[in-house]
């Protein structure tokens, strides 16, 4: 075992972490290199109250983003937990920052038949075992917490949980990198995020943002051309995850092994789990819902809970949460979550203190701006399934179309894709202008409304409020002159032109959205070309919403086929491996959306009836 560095923080003196950031004076910091079962040493920082009053539980976060940056969060992100008194452990994943070993993006659970010995779960287990033996003053209980990648490592700790792991809160954890989280949605590649994240995280042991030579990434990615140019011009085989993208364009065993939920499909829930998600999470919303629902099927003890709030990615962990962009929520939702839910959760399970007052699902309802307590998620009581149908002249209505109504069409041109937000579109990380990536999901959608390549369907002003709660599914009936297409559907709240503050009149707020790559309509394992001009049903899961459309507002649905550079451009000419598409493969195509009695495009929602 390598030597131990101990910093004792006494009285009012303030010590600083290795990166120069202040840490709490009432905690002492200790640095260890904990050796895993295969001999790899992981850099670990341990923070213990300088004057503990009793034996304390351990709370652990494992990260690829530099463990040295987490200690200062005892004064903000983890302030309430630190005030309660815990031993905190922050650890670099293998191959990142000061840990030894080789980093692997979303390392799958080990398969002994492949000769695999370690994964993030075994590293978690070995770390807990070492802590119990080598850290004084603990009470034998461990909790795990983390956001995003840290949420995923928390889930990995639950695969074969150490007996001392008594509570876990995976927050914004991805589940599936091909079907619904960071890198792909329904097989469509998330270009700007996938490119920038891989360039950043796999720059080496220390992350380094990609340096764009233009302020507008829309123009930069358009000039890049086909996806094959990314490796040829920039990565040159030095980004393993990008190489994996190219080698695995379909939902094959590579992606299936990295999907989290199947690991828990037949496992009883033994560790109390609090899953946290945000309605406007720009990175991982599919994951938390999928993981919660998977665990719930095997929760015989009632210890699996879900919280969804009006937040972006990790928004519950910082600030007050009274607003997101220009959208106001009427209360400090993030501070309330940390004080009323998160801190009591760990206090209850790790210290036997207080009481647990949590429903099955605790969900914030924007629009009416209040917390809802659901006995199930999605709700089963007090809701009625209804359909919102597309009609001529851009109308949206609860009544089905009559016989004889036809279709709407538009020309989709990959050379002039619809921007996913107002240009210039800043880089996600470290650009020439501050990034606003974290709030793009609450952008005003009027930048896309009335474009010739975007279809909009809108209700009349509502005579009374309408609240939807539960799953949202789009059923499109489509045709195209091409042999492949993407379909994007956005459910939008159109603010009143009369009753809202001036700055918000007519604002178009996305409530739910997603994209579907039509080549995968018959399954994600084997892409199939579209038959030109043939009627083709397309189902798009928009996941879920709990939202009130207020009186005087309108309900809108927008349909389009490009969303750039959020989603890479579909050539619209079927290419077996879209990552190898040549610039000459990109073609314009005319798309149709049918709204007839026999092909009635619509949204399926659940409307609250009481």
C-alpha cells in the first residue's frame, strides 16, 4: 500500500485541495490509493468530520470527472449531508485523472466467460471492503450517490451490492446509449453531444474540450460533411468510443452489453433506491425512467422510489431551482428537494433517524407548479387515455379526422437542416462564447414554427386547463420519396397572447420530444430501407410528462425531419452504415404525414380526470 497523505483541518483554518479549491474547515481530508482485485490502484479522497459525535455512515461518489473537484462541494452540493455528519469518499474511475488502469467508456458488467475480472461493480465492492477495514469511526453502512456518469456508477454498484451498501441514489443515470440516452435516441446519432463528449473525455487521462474554429457549431458541423470525416480529419483513430460508433451502427451485442436495465430484470431490489430525473434533462431522461420501472417490477419491499422535478441535467443539485431559463416554477424546487427528500432519505436509511415520507413517485407538475404524490408511475388512477389528432390547416383536436382528409408534405433538405435552436449554436464545452446547452430544452420553439420544412398542428385556446400525466406516444403515418428518414415530434405548450407577462406571450415551450430513425422501425438490430412513397407507420416514444396546459394556452405538435447538429443528418438515401456515408449520399426528399380516417396521425396522452 502506498503512503497516505492526511490533512487535518482544525479550528477556523482552511486547507485547500490539490487543485486549489477550499474545503470545509470542519472536515479532515485523507488521500489513498486503494488497490483493486486485479492490482490496479484507484485514487480516493476520504473526508471525515474533525470532531465526530458518533459512528458515522459513509457516502461515496465515483467519477470520471476528477475526484479532487468534489471535496469542495461539501460546502455547497453536499452541504446538508455534511452538516448531518457523514464520512465522504470520492474516487477517480480507473484510467481517469490520478487512478491507474485503462479507462473504458461505460464499461459493461464483467463476463467471466470472456475472461473479464473487473468492472465498475467490482471496483465499488473492493473499495467498500477496503473502507470498512481501514477507515475508523464508521457505523458499517454505506450509501452511494452520483449524477449522470456518477449515477451510472451508482447503478453498477447495485449489480452485486456489497452487504454494507444500504442506500443508493442514482441521479440522471443513463440506461442505454443506443435507444435513449447520451449518444443515440432511437438509433439516431446525437452528433454534437457524441462528438464533443468523446473528444473531451477521451482526450487522455485529463479531459480537454474540442477547440472549434467557429463560434457557430451549426456551421462547423455542416462544413464537416458526412460522419466519416470526423475520424479522418480530427480523431484519427485516437478516440476509442468514436471508433466503436463506426463499428457498431446498429443495436448489436456491443450496445446490448452496455444497457443497464437487463442486468436488473430478474434481480429483487435489496438496496433502497431513490432515482432522480429532470423533465428538461438535456442528456439523460430515458435512463432514469427505464431504470426505475425495471427495478419497480422486482421491488417486493417498497424501497424503490422515483423523483422527477422541473430541472435540467443535475439541476436538483445546485442553486434554488425556482426557474429554468425564462420558465418560472413558483418555489425553490431544487433546494426543497435537497432539504426535504435527499437529506432525509440518507438520514433514514444510513442513520435510522427521522421518518420516510415518500410516495412511490414524487413528481413536480409544471404549469400548475406543484408537487404530485403518485401511488404508481406512470399513474393508473385518475387519468383517461385520449388522442390528439392532426387535422387540415394545422389544427390539433381530440376528435378523429373524417373520411377523405389527406396528408401534409414538406421537402427535407440535408444541406439546409432545421437548427435545433436559434443560431449561433455554441459548443457544449469550453467554446468562444458561454455554453447554454444546459437550458436548450426550454428554448422558445418559434424559431422552427412556420418553417416550410416543419409541420405545426395547434389547438384552439383552451377553455379550461388540461393536465396530462403519464406516457406520451406519437403515432405517425408517413411516406417519403427517399429510402430513409428521421422523424422528430415535439409536444409544445403555446403560452397565451393575452394573460402572460409581455416577454412570455406566445412562448412555445417543449413539454416532450424525441426523434426516431425510420430504418429501425422493424427493430434496432437490423436496419431496413424504406420503400419510396409507401405508407409507413412510425411510433415514437416521447417518454412521459406531468404537465398542466393552462386556460387560454394552446397545445401544439411540431413534426420535422432534421434537428441539427443535435442529431446527425440522415442522408435520406439508405446507407447500411450511416457513419460511412459519403457526402454524395445526401439527398433531398419529400415527406408526407397522413391525417386521414384510416391513417390518423396523433399523440396518445393520459389526461387527468380528477
